[in-house]
C-alpha cells in the first residue's frame, strides 16, 4: 500500500520495528552470519541481556531472525526476510557516515550530566 505524500502503515511499522533501540545493531551483527546469544551481547556494548532477549523475540515474531543449531550450539541467524534488509542498512550506514556527527560516549555523557 503506497500513499503518495502521506502516511503509509507498512512503512511506519517497518521504521518502528527496525528503529527500536538496539534492533539495527543486532541485525548488523547478524549480517555477518549466525551468532550465539553471548556473541551478540559482546558485539553490542551497552545492550543488556534482558533487552537483547526482548529484541530477539520481536525479530523472531516478525520472521526476521530464527534460531539455528550451529554444531551443538543454538545461535540466531537472519532469515531470507532479514537478509533482504542488507541494502537498507547499508544505505542508512552510508547516510549516517555523511550526515551524523560522531560524539564519543564520554563527551555526550558529560553533556547530559551538566
């Protein structure tokens, strides 16, 4: 459903899903291949186990991520639907490199404290 110049419910749902805190980072990690829970947690600094579990459940519910067996260990992998996000995330990353100013965590944290 495409609505010229107006609100599109599908687009809105997609942006809300991918734009949730940490979701894009989780998907970016999984673009490299399946990863175990602990590997995902280590790859995304600041992401709590509780929130990682919640986001993975949401992505599984949307059939973007699935659980797979990687030689006796359970891991998470992108489905075909999830892998089709590759050009979207690549484009967003390129846009961010051009337009989003980088602020080291210490600088932005000290700004909030003052």
